[in-house]
């Protein structure tokens, strides 16, 4: 008998259901980070419902990847050897476990048109969707499906949608370099959804809630059903728009020295007034909001060179 607890570098399992009529190809992924179990739990429930006929796939295809990072999943850690959701690309000479998994995931993403990647987060906060950029012909993340992706994101069941990640991540790297920290490349900010857009499709990251919140798996399952209904893979009423707040990330703050810290019990999506103190430097200087906006990804364990938090404003994007 194989001991699955020690066979942590085992195969990548996928389950695919194909309808008998034409339609889009959706891929749903879980446990890109191994300690985020809401994805596998939601996906396994959806697979059971597809098999039983409770969610019969009529059109197109859906591919489920319950556990993308088996090593991290069995370790109950965010990473196996490194963060799978950073610098995701095919590696001719893979150096670690995540490189080898990435070499399987990337061609799989290219076979599909839409991605739903299910995650959770540490600490408190409401579930939210991470979407991509507006349509553009830029060099960093050119894109032409902002409308379709926005409509998809707005109907998955969460009230908050955030966008603007990769551009501001580039500014974060520039600021790190200016402060003298050893730096990475902009490709470090490329995860599953960025690779999906690079491949000619679109996709979103769903952050279902806290890791240990039992409701997180329910949020993930509802999003899967809504995705299937919105894309017409199943016969169901189109899901309504659930989004109430759209946030565009426009700025970030770097932890410059040991002792820099977030001030206050901020959570992603919390509104902040112009000039309000959101962090303090080790010398006591206040870091204030540059305008009215929202806190995104506050990091209470930031080390020098990490991001303290990102700052967003009300988005003018039409979803």
C-alpha cells in the first residue's frame, strides 16, 4: 500500500466533464497554496454533484484540479519548495517541485478559455475576487477580455472585486530596488490568472475568506455553480451581479526597516479617509493614506523589503 502522506510529490489529479454541445472550456483549481483547503473541499463537492447529475454539464467542458500543489497540501503549508503562484511559467530545467507542477499546469491552462482559481487568506476579512487589468496593449499584461472577465467576476457571489495587481507589483519592485533591497523580476508577479491572460483567455482568483472559516468552502462552491451557470455549461438561471464594491489598486507601501508596522486592525476592503494613519515607521513617523480609498493586503508580519500594504481607490471600471 502506498503511504500518501509520504508520497507528497505524487501525480497531478484532474477530473473533466464534457457536455454534448459546444460551449466554453472552464478550469477550476484549488490548493495552489497547500494550506488553503476551501478550494479542494468546494471542488470535490462540485465533482460529486456533476457525477450524480445534480450539476449536469450540458455544454462545453469543465476541468477540475482539486489539489494543484500536492506537496504543500500534505504538509499543510502555503508552499512546497516555493510559492507556486509566483513566476508561473514552463521551465526547461525545473529546479524544484513547483517548477515541475508548473510545467504541467501551464499547458493545461492554455487548453482552456476561463479560469476560476480558489484561495483563502489568513486573518479576518470578507471574501473577494481578484480580477485582471482593463483592455490594453501594454508590455506588462496586454489584455482584450476585460468586459467578459468583469462580468464573470461580478457574478461569482462576492460583494468585493479588486483589480490592478501586476502594474502596482512592478512599482513595488521598483521601490524595493530604490531602497537597496535585492530584487526580483516582474515575472515574479505572474500566477495562474496572469498566465491565463497571457495564454489568450481570462480568469479570476477567488479569495473565499479565512483559512479556518468553515464557510469558506461554501463560498467556493457557490462560485463554482455560478461560474457554470454564467458560462451556460449547465441549465440554470443566470446568476445576478453580487459585486457592490470595485477597487483598483494604485499604490503600495514597503516595509523599509525592522519595526515598520501596520497601525490598526485593517482588513482588505476596509475604507480609509485621506490622510488617515495606516502604518508607522520604526522611528514613529506616520504612513498616511494618499487619498480616500481602501486598504488591500495589510501585512502584519512584514519584514524589511516586504509590502506593508497596498492602497486602492474606487474603480471606474464597468463590470
